[in-house]
C-alpha cells in the first residue's frame, strides 16, 4: 500500500501553519541522527499489533518509572539513522482519565518528540480523529497510520486515504497490522513525509484567549514550545491534571490568567470545554464524511456475536463456561509440566549436583537443599502462568474481556468497583500472580490496590492439594463438599475484607463507569505469544530473588541444630532451629486445635508455595528423608529427563479432549484415600482441627511469588500490610471454625 | 440549555430506542470523558441492550459501542428520535 503524498494543506479555516517553520522542521528531521518517533492512538486500534509488526524483535518492553504502565520502545537502524520509537499507551484524548493516558500526555510534553505517528482505526474515523485533531495542536510533524482498513471494508466502510490526507494536511498510510500490510514503508513515510498539519480553529473568543495564554508562555522556558497551543487550550478546558502539573512547577500566574479567561468566557455564555469538544467533533465529522463515502452498513460479526455473548439468558452461562475452560486448561495442559519441573527435573538436577559436588558437602547441601528447590519453585510456576497469560491475552485482544466486565459489573457495585475488577478475581482461582497484574485494567489506583489485597483469598490451584489430602484423611465421604466450601469461604472473606477496606482505608474514589465494547477481533498469535511469554519471563526474573531468599532462610533454619552434639545440616527437623521455632510458635495455634509443632512447621514453607505444605507434612509425619539426592550420572540424568518430559507432553496432550467434559470434583480425593500421609494426618488431627487447619491454609498469607508481584505493582507497604492482615484474619477464622466445629464433628 | 417537552434522561430509554443528545449535566462525574467520546449536542445515541443483571446499558454512539451505568445516564438529557430504530 502506498502513502498518499502530503499535498499542501487544504485549510478550510484560516491557516496558522507557518510554512517556513514547518519546512525547517522536516529538514531538521531528515538530517537528525536519532529522531524520536512517538506512537499515539486510541485504545483498540490495533496499535500494539502494528508496532510489533514494525519493530519486531527490536521492541523492548519495560515499565515507565514509578508506575506500572508498560513502556514499549525500540531502537531501529535505518541506514545511517537510529530511530527511537516510543509506543505510548492507548488514549482516547489528551486530558488524561487513566494512568495510561497520563503517561501519554506527559510523554508528549516531555519526551521531545521529533515526529508523531498517529494510529487511527479506519472503522471508527470520527472518534479517532478527535485525538488526531488534539495531536495536531502540538507543533510537531505527524503521520497517520490508517489501520484496520480490512476490518473497515468488511463493515462496508471504504476510507479515501487521499481525501483524509488532504483534509488534515499530513500523510496517511494504509495499514493492516495483523497482516503486516503497509508496515514496511510506514517508518519511511513517517520520517520523510511527516507534516505539521492543519490546525483547527475554534470560536474567536476561545482563539483570542488561547493566543493570550500562548503569548505568556513564550518567556517560560520550562514549557516546551511545541506544546504551547495544546497547553493553552487544555488550560481553557480546565484539565484538572494539567492544573496540578503546572501549579507544582510554579506556574500560578499562568493558571490565574487561564482562570480569568475561563470566567470571562463563561460569563459570555461559552463553556470552553463544550465549545472545544463540539468544534473538534464538528470538524472530525466533516472530515469523516468527506473521507468515507456513504456506505450501506452491514450487520457485522461483532453484532452477531454480541447477540449471543450478551444475551439476557445465555450471556452469563457462556461467560462461566469460558472461565471454566480457562481453568481446565491450566489443570490439564499446564499441570503435567508443573509436576515435571517440581518432580523429575528437580530430582535430576539434584542428582547431578550431588554427583559433581561430592567433594564439598556443605556446598552440595546448599545447592541441593536450597538453590535447586528455590529455582525449581520459581520454574514450576511458569507453565501455569504461561497458560493463564495466554488465555488472558486471548480474552483481552479478542475484545471479550470488555464484555465480561459488562456482564459482571452489577455484581461488583456493592464494593464500589466496576465489572473490570471481576477478571483479576476470577484469575485468582488459577494463580494469584497473574491476577495481581490483571488489576492494571482498573482505572483507579485505589481500586487496583483493593482488588490486589483481597485477591489472595481467592483459592488458587496450589491450595487444592492441601484440601484434597485433608479431605481424604478426615472427611472421606464429604471431600467434594469440603473443597467447595473452601472456595466459597475464600470468596466470602474476600468480599467482607473488601467491604471493611472500603469503609476504613480505601474509600471509592470518584464514580461513573465507562467501558468501550470494541469490535471482536481474532488476536494475532504472535502478539499473544510474545505478550504471554514476556509476562511470564518478567515474573521469573523478579520472583527469583524473593523466592530464592525465602527458600535459603528456611533451609538454614532447618540445617542449624538446636541441640548440642549435632553438626550443621545433619539434624532431624524436630531438633533443628526450624523445629524449635515451630515449637515456640505452636501455642499460638492451640485455640485453633492444631497447636503441635509439626502442623505449625508445615505452614512456614507454605509461604513459598502453598502446595509445599503437603510435602512438608509428609516429611515431618512420615519421617521421609528430606530428599537425600543420590549422585546421578550424566547419561542417566538425560535419560530420566527425556522420559519424564515425554510423559508430561503425553499427559498434557491426552488431557485436551477432556476439556469439553464437565469437571468432576472429588474424584481425586478418593484416589488419595489410602496414602500413608492421609492415614498419619487422620491420627494427628481431629476433624475439627483439620477443618480449622484448612481454613488457615486457605487464608493465611499470599505465597512469596504473589507478595513479589504485589510489591512490584503497589510497593512494599501494600504487600506486607496484606500479609499482616491476612495472618490475623486467618487466625480468627480458624479459631471460629474450630470452636464451632469441635462441638459437631 | 432550554428545556423541551420531549426531553428525557438517557436512562429512561428502552433497548432499540434512539435519541439525540441535548445536554450533559454540569456536575456529571464523567462529563469531560463523555464529551471527548462524542456525547455532544446533537450526537445520535442508540440503546442496544441492558446487561443480563439489568445494568449497565450497552449504547452505540456513532460507531463506538459503550457500556454505561443507568445512574451515569441519568445526567444525560436526550430528545428521542421519532420512530427510532
């Protein structure tokens, strides 16, 4: 596809473009060694897919400093030039409403853009042009990527790129990001053709006020010249976040002047906010009518799908079925790989380490006892995370996520949340870690924190093994009910805790909920895969330190003898410092019915990952040797690894057909019924104590991986406050359950 | 804005009804955002459906599909399109 040549701007209103200055900018750009290209566009315009196609593997994704908004940038070589591409978060307008939009506005002011690349959805020209017209107020050359032209065509909309270009005075390149159409020439067009486009003229009174404010800015070196007109207009609109920024930088005179103008305009019966919005839409509508010949609109696939997905009766069942499918995916497809990493692979690694480090017993113990299990724990999260992140990307990129929020909105209202909060909570049942990241879809900071704090009460899949073994031991005939009641209890506690937080420390800010229901799109596999893989990898990177440190601490505690005459690393758990510490803590749990050191001790490693509780209980009650790794030859190890990997792949693939079958709770518990651990637990716990123990395990703390995620998203304080609160809640809940249940069970 | 007999608030429309925007309440919490998305005088808005639990409301504004709560629609005054689709 070709770029329409930028004709000299046809200006329906008095031109303000200084042609000389404009030509100078373009010349500067061509000579510029490292031009900075800022990519801006509405949400749901396929912008990230397009940028992925343009930048490919050069795209680096990080975080904007101080906030948890993704920063996507690339350095691209093009002959002599290095192009710095910065893909800004999606924005409906430049008066920010979300943290993402604030980033976009701030970058436009502070990142010294040399050229702007505006991604526009060809199927929704009018609304997208609102942002375009705002961008043109920046005196920076701009190029438009007219994206999703194929989708628009299917709707019956044929956009005339030439007409669009003529109207706006900037080049327009047609693209289809998913198919990489038009992407090859996009950067060339952006760098060589970009123009400072035609500026929209507002009613005279507004123009006069804006000109006066711009005049005041000339001598203020802190305000970037390219943004003067945008700043003046935003001040007249009364943009609250801009006021904050300017008053913080000491521009009170400017703000006072803007206020005076606003007051005068309002006195004259003009609300600048409305006047400006109406002028932009009038122009956007005019351009859209000229660029898109009237067409017969077809009933789109989106409308057909919405009839089903948002159906009064079928909508919610379909939603629940989809959620169920996602979880079954994690259980059936990811679980065999989780077991592979936690079991055979770890054994092989331990065996090799034992063989290689035979000459240094202490080093061997550290590697086998702390490092390998620590790394193994982090790695064993990865299959689950990858599957959940893939599912999340699919639901997000396909447009279904917005529908889910629409369906669930009513149920979240009691907590001052909107439907979007439902997604992280649901994901929490799979794994709390991706759920914490999913809170990013919420607009308000307090909502993100609130949802993250209640998330750990959603019973993640790692807690299931604990329920299963205890049900088998103590409630062999009611296993399914016990498991089910744990999930329900977790949700009930989550909602109660949220209610309390709302009343005390995190009141709902603002009100009003607005969701866009974007057209359904089939997500590009490559984009989905890179999203999911990147999120998973970033987890591994950050969890590594936290998890390793925790594992090391537990290992040291287990290795230090608490009685004389024993060597470091040679003690039984009961005689280790760990055993002693557990003993010291255990009276705290006496009112909950499980005040013995074994039960208490098993809770500590559960902090690393909940399923470890079961392993530790086995170790303590059955006196199982804490994996004494026998040295393993290289060839043997390779053979074991290959075999175990093959088995995992086979199990995973074989499980796929069962995805369509209905889940059967409790089937697993009967299989475990006869294990020696279950028998030992039946002797050690009364049913009431066992129930209290399960309640405690359900509620007591997020695992370290989740704590790490919370720390990354919301800071140390929120993460550790959550741990403290949840410890307290778990204890009280355990106490209540035990004190009631012991009279009945 | 001068009142008009046929003017109603947007939350009173039933699915299938279409209307033109007359005014936004000056104190509407989403006023700025709604204006930017196109809730300006004369814009045509159509009620597509209610969510299964009764709220929010699925609207179509121009070529954009939006979901808003009935409470937030109360601050939007509209004039019904006669015999609207």
